[in-house]
C-alpha cells in the first residue's frame, strides 16, 4: 500500500469499524516499540504525485530528520558489465584454446574474469569455518581484469575422475563467496566448461550458469562415467547452453531450449603475419614441412601419419603437442617424423609459418564428430593450405578452403596438391575467412546471447517532483558499480520547480532517459508516460525516496517470474511500508540504507523465499510488460495520489495473475512527506474523493492492510505468545547463547543457523544485541528465526527443545521436553556449574559437533533420541 500515510490512516479513523480502531491502537503500540530500536527513523520525501506506504502510524513517532544533502551530478554511466567466473577444463597456462581466448576477450572488454585453476587445495579437515576456508583461497592477478583463483575443498580433487562430497561442495562454495566478497562481485556469470563443476555451481547463489559445451565428453577416455550424469543435470539448470558444433547443438537443444551455436575462431593478429624470430629447431630441414599442433591423443590418427610418412620420405612431418593417450612408437622410428612435444602458444605462429601444409588428421568417431577444431581457423589465419580427414565441422565451415580426404591415399594426394599451390589469391581468401571468424566477434555474439537470455532488459520508471537531493541519491545507488547489466532508467519530471529539472537536463548518462512534463501529471499518469517510453521486457516502478542496496535487487525481483508464470507483479521487503512487506526488524540508516552485516544475514535467512499477497506497495514494484499490456495503465482518475496502487493490484489479480512478495529482496524506503504538505482540508478532500472512487469502482469497502508477517506481531503477553505458538502445530526450540550476536563464526551461532534450515522448527534466540543493535521485545530476524530480550514472555510456552550453548543462567520458569547443552560451548567449570543447577539436562559433545556448519538441522533429531 503505497498511499497509506499516517495522515491518511488518521483521517480514516472515524470511518472504520471498532475492530479496525482497536487494530489501529495495537499497531500504534507496536510502532512505538519498533521506533525505539530503529537507528535512524525514516526520512519523509517524495513527489506530489505519489504518497508512499508507511508502517502503520509510523509518523506519530519522533519527527523525521531532514533529507540528506548529496552534492555533485551523477557521473556518466559506466558500461553495464557483469563479472565472469570460469570453471575450466584446462588451466590458464596450458594449451591456449577457447576457454582462455573467450576469457581474454571478456577481460579486454572490461569484464572482470576469475579463472578457476584445475588444482584444488584440500584442507583434509571437517568442521572448518568459512573464515578458515577463505584463508586458504589463492587469488593471483595475471593480466588486466584477469585473476587466477585456486579454491579449497575438503580433499584434493581430480576434475576428470573425482566426485565432490558434501564437505567439498560446502568448502568450494565458501571459497567462491570469499572471492565475491573480496571483489564485491554482484552480477556474476559462471561459465562452466566441464560437468565436474555442476554440484558446485548449482549450490552457488545469485549467479547465472552458462554451460560452454565444446566437446562430446563421453568420447574422452579420461572422463569418469559420473561426469556424464552431471552433464545431464548441468544441461537442465543452465540459463544458457553454448555449443561449438552443429552436432553438439542438435544434441543439447533437446535438453535445454536456451541453446545456441557459437563455433571456435582465431586470434587473427597472432597468426596473420610471419614472426620475426627464426626457428633453429627446424632451420636445417630443406624438405617440405607438413605440420600439426594440438593434442596428440587417442583420437589422433597416428597410423595415417605413419602411412603417409613412409610413402613420402621426401616430406618432413612435424607434430607438436603432448602425446598422452597415443602410441607413437612406430612414427618415432621414422626419420621424417619429428615429435616436438608441447609448445607455448606465443611460439606457435613461428612453427605454423614454417609449415608448407597444415594437417587435421583426426579419426572419425563420436568425439571428433562433435569437434570444431580451433586450429582450423588458426591455420587459415596464417594463409596455410589445410588437409583434413572427413570431419563434419570442417566440411560445414570451410569445405571450399580445406582439402578433405577420407582415405590414406586421398590424404597423401591432397598434401601433394597443396604443395603445388602457387600465387597469393588463395592465401588472401583463407585469411579473409579467418578475419570473419575471430574471437572478438565470438565474444560479441556470446555477450549478446548472455544479455538476451540471462539479463532481459529492465526499465526502471521514476516519477519525480522536486526533492532533487533524494533523486540524486536514488540514482547514485541505482547506477552504482555492479548494477544490473541490461538497465534502462526512465525519469519523468512532473513539472519540478526546484533544481531537479536543471540537474536532470545536465545528466550525461546513456542509461538514463529524461521526460519532462510541463504539468504535474500525478503518480498514475506520470508512470504511464514513463512506461510508454520504456523498452524493457520488465518494468519496475521505483520511488525516488528509495535506496537500492546492491546490484542483486533487480535479479531477486525478477526470479519469481521465471519460477511461476502466473506471477504478474513482485515487490521487495522494506523498512518502511504499510503492508506485510514491512520488516519486523531492520538495521540501517538514512545515508547508507541497509547495514551490510544485517543485509548479509537477511539474504542468507530468506534465501529465495516468496509469499503470495493481495497487495503490493508501489514504492517499488516489478511487473512483466505483458502484464502491463494486458491490464493497462494506472488509473489517472486518482489524480496526484492515494489508492491507485490498491486499484492496480485489484486489476492485476482480476486478470488472473498472482502478486508475490520477494522476501530475500530489500529496498530502503524513506517514506513520503509531500502529500502531508497539503492543507488539512485539501488532504481530507483528496482522501475522501479517492477512497469513495475506489470503493465505488470495486463495490467494496477499503480495508486496512496487513501488518508485518511476524508470528509475534503486537503480542506482548506470555499467554498470547503461548497461544500463537500452539496454533502453529510446529516445533519450537529456545537457544541460550552469549546474548550478543555478531558473526556466524562462533559455535553457538553456527548451531542457530543450522537449526533454521529445518522447515518444521521455529527457533527463538535469547539475545540482547544483534550486530551491535539492541533487541527490544520479540523480533523476527528470519522466516522461522526470532530474537527476544524478554525471555519472560515465553514463560507459558513448553518448548520442544531448550538448547544451552553458552549461557550459564538458569530460568526456573522455562519448560521443555528436552533440556540439552553443547559441551563444546563451555569451559569445564562453567559446564559443571550448569549441570549442578539443571540436573536433568543432557550433554551433547562430539555427537553434536559433526552437525555444525552445514548439517546442524540434524541436531533436533539427535536431541529427540536423548
């Protein structure tokens, strides 16, 4: 409800039922309590077109401070970029191919690239903390925008043979989170080259998965069969599957409709011209050199090379690359076959330009059927004649420039003809082909696909009237580094009379479009104008008196649309809103918005939670354009404001859509003040007019919206709390720890976080402080997690479990079926004192320790057996 100001509610008092008046008084008592623990009260700000929702009667508390003054003009927009985390099949320093080439292109275009090494550090320790894991993560900057990252697992892992255990996944996930925290990674795209990584990337949060499928993995003898099972899962969960050959595309699209074909390419500048260096290694060879570089493994037709080499002793065959998996015994005996081993990428052009003919001598099997050889493009970039065995991809992309032979005789004949070649036309033609198949072009295509499939365009509509300081701060946060990569901001200036119009005209940001109206159109008509001028697949109506916390807020609001096609609109949680989007407990201030520690816990506890509702506050609401097209624009009959959000929610629901509160999305909201500037008589007249119009239009009375979605909202008597607990039918555990909550690294806090993962258990924590802020009353911190400094309020409750993990205080009025203590949270003398005061308490030691960190939810099962 974004038009429910305190004045509006006050003016409705005489028009509501006695029950609503009683509720109003209860809400007032709640907000007085809540206000007493809020570090910074909401700041009143908005435009005259839109009156924001507030927590019931919030403005009856202390007066709000003045708006923060932000100086300076919003800087020109930085290109909206996402970060790349590459989970590779080969190391960065190994053979330079598609993974490194594309990663380098991303880096050159300004994306930060975090290339994971194939070596994984094994801690060989269970129960390591997240902080301890982070200390063993290695990060090395090797180039502009490129970092090599060595992750930690429980044990060392072989990418081609091993499977991840649950501990491995946990440590690897924490390793990634360490990197993300260190570099402030908000918009992440994980490009996976090998299915081995599937358990990790599916456990990670707030990122998009791209599977770069460049090989038929079943064709590699080094790959374990379990990897193929992981590949099926990876295909299903990836937001985008990129294939390098037609065969892989035809196979993958059966599993994932978001599959595209992007073949390999060449670094043209690297191979185009002959290097100035000479090769002493091949300098003495006067015969024609027939060359190959790349892997020499079980798919390499070594028998073909042997046959042709024996037939043509006047030719020298130079083979460059590791020979693991290939029996080279016979060719090693031939004088005209030279095996040079692996050569670094920067030296390959020296060898390639010494070749008279370049070869692709692969066997024809399922592996090579799916192979689009990188070397094909590199050979052609150097202008070299190429002779290849009969491979589908070579035939598909370069049949008119490559000699294709399907028998040894034809292969030999093709080489002979290539050696007879003269003139430069064919060389130019090959190089021209390579110029159109370069890695810069491949990056551009891939970037377009990533944007299209993973980051659909979002238009943020902001209607403003005066209050430039708020608008500027809103824009600064909205366009901060790491913002949503495919963003459009449409600002509708509703006839501002302060410096707003001047500053908006001076904006030099390609992401921002400003529309100036000569008159104040009101909230509905202003947003309609902005939506009509927008081009996004999704639209977000955002108030200028808001602060978005980080780049993930848009992604979080969009997620439910993909999970439930019936959802038409979504909205975030907030510190200041007049319906059940209101948080029961919040830490932050009017300058920075949400406290980063509180926000971290908030994201973790509410991970991917949504609630369906009948009403969303329009201080921030996201919708699909298709919904807007079907439902239509906001009703302009509501004038400058009040009730139009109630109205639109009715229309969306009547059109068959659902409304969802995204519980792990947060937007800070100051709260509206502009409409309060109206004189009381004008305000009351507007209230009466719009309320009457709403009720007449929908043929029903307007009802006070729900308050915060908290089990103990406004409950301040022991019996009332006990009654509310009883009707849930759920289990409840009371945790008695150190009374001060700061991080999750302490053991008792790990136990609490583990317990919250049990969906059938509510956890009450007796604490006085939460991240340095006082707990007053009983406050909801997570979906099933509450903190209280009033343990006496639970004197009528019979808990399923009372868990001592730090506290030595005894409360004789506490009742429970099971009193237990975690011995590892106590020194011996404290534990003895506790046992002497609570002789019936059971002690859990080593049995409990194995359930901390990730599986602490199992604690409840352990306790039940005591």
